[in-house]
């Protein structure tokens, strides 16, 4: 008996075709490298850190914390990466236009600022041509005032031609992070004391 003709373009099905193994999946494309500013984000110390399910932390925030003075020395220690991630989870992003005051002299501002981008000049008087210091990405601002609970000794002013972005954490939130991470608490306080003496 002659089998019915196949429709135009159809391929005959054989037992060999049915039992043939499925083709191997194509290899996935490697994930692109995230970049922020002039350097590659260094996420290696935080690869196995549980960041929590209640919020998503931008990778550049964690990187900024991990590169800041004091923090970059403890992130490789036991509990250090978890502490940096806990701090990053509580940060608030703030944008300052050029010449806008971030910290005012003789005022107490119980906050710690991580400079994400831009430039900050430390001035004894507004309008001074010779700043006491100049801070840039990954620097800290306000650590001495936070540590000693004292008024600001100078003005901190956003400078340059573009906006300055900081990531800030309140004194209460920062102290809560220290309470939750006893393994690094003393190292952080000693580091801040050393910075305040410079």
C-alpha cells in the first residue's frame, strides 16, 4: 500500500530523528563589567554577602563604601564585607549643585557622607580662595563630627562645574550598624580616631 503524500516542505519523521539527543545549548554571553567613574567596580569582597531581601543596593554604593578610608582596610576582615553592605543599605543619595553648602561651620550635623562623585572643598570661610582640603570620590566627610558629636569646624562646599553626589547615613543608623557587627566595631572607631587627628 502506498503511504499518503507529505505536504509541501514537510520533512519525513524517522525513529532515528526521534531518538537523537537534543542539541547542546549555546554558551551564555559573559556578564558585562560594571563601571563607575574611572575605575572598575570591585565587588569581589561582597560576592557572598547576603544583602537582604527588603531592598536592592546599587553596586556602586557598596563599592563607594568599600573604597572609603577606614572601610577599605576592614572589608577584607571577618565581618567587614557584611558591615559595609549593612551601611550601604541605609544610605541616602543626595545631590548638591556647585557652590552649595553641604556642611555649615559651627553647626552639628550628625551624618556621615560618602562622596560618590564630584568634588568638595573644606573652607574656613565661605568664598575662601585657598581651601583647607579637597575631597573627591570615595572620600569621607563628617567622620570627626560624627565620632565626637561636635559642631563642624569648617564649611564643606560642593565645588567644580558639575553636581556633587554624596551617600549619607545618620549617626543613629551608623551606630546601629556597629552594634550589629561587633567584629569590626573597634576597628572602625580606631580608624575614625586616626582620621580625626590628621
